[in-house]
C-alpha cells in the first residue's frame, strides 16, 4: 500500500455524471466548494470571486474587522 500525503487527502476530485452541461456545472461547483474556496486564500491571499455567492447561497455572513483582509 502506498502512503498518501496529507494534501492529497484534502483535495476532492469531482467528475460530472454525464456530459450534460448541468452535470458539468454541478461538478465545477462541487470542486469550488470543496477545494478552491479555502485554498485560494492560502495560495492567492484572498477569497475567490465566487466566495461571496457561496456565502449568500448558504446565508453566511462574515464578521470582518478593519484590516483583516490585509492580513490574508
């Protein structure tokens, strides 16, 4: 059995069920939510453009204080 890295365990690959555009978009959304949402903060230093849409969809409101965005 080959050992896996901790990073490989955290990344979730999602494939569409069919080639139907709705399935492809659903797979992309799943990848955004599971992988890109938090990893973009670490890699790029800011939340991705779709993050606010995700928070709105789930009814999440961040309590950000002055200067916190610069810390990212």
